[in-house]
């Protein structure tokens, strides 16, 4: 895939995407420290380009999509096989939703903008400290990101419910990582119900997303930049559009069940 527009159109029309067969390695790829460095540089490049674009007032959802596409393109160049599935379900629904996803690595935070903007504007719930980084924070806020402290649960709940409902009313979909932090092993008990509560309050559906992104592992010294293993497939799966009429508890339970089932299908451990 050469452009973010082609990638997004594929998700909207076919609902799935996979690295072209001719671009998939025919034998195991050697794990190299250089690859880890190069991918870390790619992530830093994405963040820098977003910040600079905002500085020159060019940063919008199209530019965000374009810049973040590098996370997919470069993963394939390193020998990674990238698969997206189930997005025809999202394409069939016209309107904002609350996305809830498991969180494995920095990789999905780079890939999701390009992926989910295929279906409309996107607001991501993220750590407040990220919005305080010069230029980077301005770029994040320019696209409607919702900042939470992750220190005061009551304050964060209020922020997400109030600001999240406002974003949804404005036509944004909202993406949450209810685990709060990266988890190599999925544990449904640590997957909070904030996304379902927001959906119930705003009167919109919930769409669960499952990710397998251990291609990029958590770093020992810097958590965002760990070893890269191109032999580990990168997978994104979109679940059903769950109607708000189910109620918050059922929305939460069905979201957790979908994600856990996908994690097991992909051969990963669960708690």
C-alpha cells in the first residue's frame, strides 16, 4: 500500500487489509538492533512531523492520517506482516462511536489515527502529560484529544464523560484504552468500563478493537522504544457495532469477550 488514501479506501470498501503476498518474507527475518533503532526513529519522526505541521497550521485529520501511515509502511519494509480485519462492520454504520481497545505497545497509537479516521473524525483519550509537551501537545489538542491525569480516577471519569460526550456530539468518534497502560497479557478484569459508560451517556454504539502489536515490544529503559521482531505478525481486528440499547454493563462485557476471543485466536496469553 503506497498511500493512506488507498489504505483507508480499502478498509471502507473491503473491510480488511493484508500486506501483499509478494512483500511478505519467505523465511524468518533476523532480529536486528538496527531495525529497533530505525523503527524508533520512525515513531519520533511521526511525532515531530505532527508537531511541525501544527506549528505551520497545516495539521488536520487528513495530515494526521498521512503522517501516521508511515507506521504501517515502515513496519512492512522491515518484514512485518500487517493484517486488518472486520472493518466492514464499522463501514456499515454511519455516525460516531466509542472505540475501546486493548493496549500492547506504542505501535497501535501510531496506527489508529490513519485506520479510524477512515470512518470520520477521531478524538483519542490520552495522558495529560503528553499535551504539555511543546508543539506535540498543541497538535494533539488541535484534533480534539481528551487529556486525563491517570492519577485522579474521579476527575478522569468526569473529564471523559463530559468532554467525550461533547466530542461525540460534534461528530468525533472517541478512542479509549481502558487498560490504562500497555499490557502484554490481556486481563479483562483490568479493562475498565469507562468507554461503555461514555457510550451510554452520549447515546452512541461501542465498537471493540483487538490488537496484536508485540512486533514492537516495551523498552527496558524507554518504554516507548523497545526491540522490534518482524516475525511477529501485526494484527488489528474490528468487532461488531454494539448498540447503546444493550446498556453499559452488556456493552462492556461483550467488548471484553470479543477482545479476549481474538487474543486467544492469535495465540497470545490471557489472564
